[in-house]
C-alpha cells in the first residue's frame, strides 16, 4: 500500500495546532469497515462453578445450572458453552439477569455458583480513556463520508465523540475521539472496504 507524505498545515481549521509526531508511535494503523451492528445482550450472564467442572460433562453442568436458577425463580432461555466459566446463560429478561447477579453467590451441593455479567469475565480489565483529541485525516475517501464508516475507522483508537463535518472542504475530515493512549494513534490509517462476497475490495491511505 502506497504511503506518501502530505503537508497538513494548509488543511488545519483556524486556531488548531499540530502536535509533533512522535517517531515511536506506530506509522500506520488498519481499520476494517464492516456493516455489523452492536449486539444487545444484557440478558446474558456467565455462570462460574467452584470447583470448576470438566467441559466433557457440559450437558450435566447445564442441567444443574438450569435447575438451580429456575428453582430460584429465574427464567432461563438458553445455556451455551463458555470459555470463561461453566456456562453462558441467557435469562428470560434483563431484570432476571440483574437479580441473579446481585444475589450471587449461591451454594449448590458441594459447589459455589457465581453469576456475573456477560462482559465481566476473566478477560475483562478496566480501561480509562484519558484524552479527548481532535484528529485530522487527509484524503479520506469521498465514498466513505458516512457516519458509520467514520466511527468504524476510529474505533481501534478510542471512543468516537463527534465528526466536525465540513462539506465545503473535501480534503480532510476532522474527528474528535476519547483516546485510550495517544501514542497508539498512528500517523497514517489504511481504510479497507470489501465490495463483494468473492472478497474483492479496495483500500486507501
């Protein structure tokens, strides 16, 4: 993919400054644009059993979990295998899930059963986004001037806040994000787009 230098100075909005580029920052990042939509899953929870049962007896474990939860008045829609606990459980509704989490842990025979939110598994760590920064991208493809595509482009680097859209200047886009680490923001981004089912697409830097 070609990468060529551009002078950002002529494209800056009034009053803006250029932060000198740290040579230790990544020189390029990649953003894959897709049409996926967020999945709402607040009725799901991870169930942990201590001691942890063998994955080979999952069906028996699932039956035990269903019986224990339904016996306590919680409606259960589905139970799935889970890489972060004994099972991933879908409750009848979000209120049942929240109450099951709040009332956890439960004593089940010789085991302890814990119910935690689906996104608070062992792979979860708290993250603090310290910096609100403005980013200017030169030569952003005109065919990608769409809010969903712009949000996807910056998703690897922080939380999208606002796109200062200015249709009178097609040379650049100005986007404000809440960054996790400023030094992880690359100096150049390659935007990739898949056109068809056979894998054809294009990319722009």
